[in-house]
C-alpha cells in the first residue's frame, strides 16, 4: 500500500503542469517537478545543486530569505509572491508567482512543500502555462 501511494504521488508530482517543489527552510530545493525545466529552463540537477535564491530576481532575494526564516520559526502556511529568473537570463517582469507553502515542524531545516496557486500577468490571475 505504501509503495502504491508513493507511485501515485510521484505520478501526480511529475505530471502536474505547475511548478511543484519540496525545499528546506535553509534555502535548498530537495525535489522539483519537471515543470521547472519546462517553464524556467533550469535542469533539475542545477536547481538541486544551488540555493533557491540563485534563481530568484535580486529584488526578491531578501524577502524570500525572510519568508523562509519565518516558515522555520512558525511552521505555518502563507501565500508569498516572488519572481524567478529563467535559464536564458530573462526575467518575466509581468509574471509573479504566488506560492502557497506549508512548513513541517519539529526539525531544522524544516521541509517546505510549495506550489503556486496563481500567477499575475498585468494584474490578472491565471494558471501557469
């Protein structure tokens, strides 16, 4: 039963068209779904071997670090907005990702399960492509 649940989770995680990740509050991705490569252009290997803030627009780095710190202290969930840099160096200024994330309490670094709930394009909210 446990193997079947893991297989079902892996299938959903990998087929989801939106960005899904598991990260730690010390700023590292532990798992990303294939949509990261499709949407942002970064390989899974690159994402897992660099800190999350290496892929964040510079103006959003401090608030991203602050949010990760709050998650590690509060173990709560919150909507949070930041912007990613694509592998080709582009920064889609008209797109902001609103993340819904939940921290897991009880150990450091806490795990963070995150998924975007909507994307802003010129103040319109819609699913990622």
